[in-house]
């Protein structure tokens, strides 16, 4: 059976920690914008349709200088981002309409590949959710408000979340709509929604299942990350080994 898969690629962030006027997803990485690489990965995959979420000031640039310039023919829509990441995701979901599975990906992660996508696709078809992740390498400490370590979780049970985060479309859309209906209360209670898995955990009906990612699948956030990304592009085996 052929399922319809849509990717939402988030590209509306400001990237304040990069300390540049240009948002991180549009910085040049080996001659092309960072955003290009994830779009190209989806373009060359089984994904049927790509929706890019961008800030109003960047819509024309994304459409003309990235999508059209590099022949990303599966990118059918560039929709406007919102105030918070979850607003941007919901805008993308509302534009997705008729699909079976949705892949939600950060445009500042340029190193997704077919192995990651295939594993996530197999997992979501079986369980309805697939959160690309890797086991943490370091010991993790839980600290209190005074900076005092109060707990050391078992490292074997701690995973670092990545993207894409993949869901049955109708299930994640319903969960997001439920979350938005309760947004004012959540803000008042101090709850911060940091990824799509949290939305499913708190407002959905499906358990969140892990899908193996890659330590190469970094998110570019700081100038140091750009240096690592450039090294990965030119000599990935040496860096990852």
C-alpha cells in the first residue's frame, strides 16, 4: 500500500545564539544555504511533498533562491511561521491537509539521510510515532534552581531528541489543536513546549516511540556548530569516528 508522506521543514527561527544577522538556516555551508541540504534529502527520498515554514521576510528568498534555484520540485508551499516553534508547526500541519504521515524537521539540521528516514518511516508505520534520537554519551545530572545536582538518571534510558519527528498525520494534528486550545493556561502554568514529541506526550493518544538517528545529525545553533558542519561535509568519517 502506498502511503502519502509530507515533510514540514521549519525555517522561521532567528538563531540568536549564532550572533549573525543572517538566520542560521540561510548561512552558507560549503557553498549552499544550510536549509538546502535537508530539502535536498527530502527531495531525493520517498517523501511526496515538502512544506517549508519561513518568516514573512524570508518567504521570497526561500521560494526563489533555494526552492526554485536548486530544483526542489516537491516543495509545494512556503507558509508563514508563528511566534513560537509550535505555532510554526501548526501552520505547517494546517497546510498539509491530505497525507498519512508527517515528518517534522528543523531546517538547521542539514545531515539527515536515507538511513535515518527509512528507519523513521518503518517505525511510524508500526507504531504511529517515530522520534529520531540518539543515546546520550555523557552522564546527565538533574539540578535544582540553585544549581545543585539532585539526581543522576540512568544513562541507558536517556536519549537526545533530534528531528525529523514523525507521526500519523491526523493524530499529531489533533494533538496540536488540543494544545493550542489550552495555550493560555499552559503559558500561565509555565509549561514550555520544546518539541513535537512533547505535544504528543501531553495532548495525544499515542506512545512516543524512538527511532535511531545519527550523531552526525547535528543542529546548527552556534558558530562552533558551523565549524563542525563544515568538517562533516568535507571529511565525515574522521569527525564521526
